[in-house]
């Protein structure tokens, strides 16, 4: 069975719950850290490609981002299953001809400027998509982004948010991108709250309270989504 290739855009932004699911399902993975200077190998030898978040913009013209976009295009052309999280969504949409633009609202943590929880509502297409099998129609989510995507007409929006609309986008038969974060473990959450400047600027006590209040739902949603993706990929 082929391995999964996991790509970090920022050393501290790992796969979190994804790793737990891979261990549970006995699926092997190679991981590279682009922020640490590792090269992005060809995805053609892998059964699926997962690209994680980071502080870069998909619009950057750096050598790192140029190579990343090229590798994702290579994966799309070959029909390799793809899951992008946060920046991984933006690079996916950019690679397939869509746009990455400034978000109308900088979304940080669990609540927006209006004090309401960030929730993702599935569209009808999302409700019918196997990525959300055995899941509900809406979820509380964690956000950390200042840019958003404008999909092309050939792409399908599977999930929408109240403030930043295009939250989950399907670009090809097995290629998905998610703007919000479903992957946080307790340890990741604590680390990010300690290290990320945008998170230091919000009401941290309230953010911790929110995470604790729906921790079980959050864990279940993230793990089930990753299991579904692995099933779609033919690896589970």
C-alpha cells in the first residue's frame, strides 16, 4: 500500500489528530517540513497528499511557494487524492486556477468580532459528499487566517461560514480543501495559544473555555473527517 505524503508549511503546524487516525488505521506516511528547508518531492509515488497550514500566502512568488504550487498541480493532474488545511486549501485553489484574496474578516480562534462562535454549515453538495459521512450538517471550528479563496465555476463549495463564506471547497473528484482547522489536539491548542501572535491578541481565557466546552465534538468531527478522506483515497 502506498504511503501518504504530509507537507508542513510551518514547523509548528503539524497534522495533530490526523496522526492519531493514521496510527489507528495502520497507515504509513512520510512527512516533510518546507519551513525547515526540506524539498517537496514528487507526489506521484504516494497514495495521497495532505498539505497543512502556515503563515505564507499562496500568492507569494518565493521559490518555496512556486515549487509548492507546481507539486500540487502535478498531484491534481495525476488524480492523486488531496486534502489541504488552511494554507493547504488556498494553495489547492490557486493551483487549480482560482484566486486567493484578503478575507473580509480576519478569523482567529473560535469566535468572530461579533462574539459568535465560528460554525461551518454544509451546503447540499457537502451533505451528500462522502467526506462528511457520519457527520452532522454544521460544526464549531477553530480559525486562524487572514486570506480566503474565490473558487472557479468548476469547483464545488461544500461548506460555508457566516463571515468568510468559502470554507470547504472540492476542486476535483478526490481533492478537497478546508479553510478552518479540524486537526487540533489539546497539545497543539496549548502550543498555538502560547506562540501565535494573533492568538495572543484575543481573549485567551474565553478561547480555552470554548475549546473545553465542545472538546469531544471537536475531536470526533476531526477524526471522522480524516477517516473519511482516507477511505475516499482508497487507503482505508
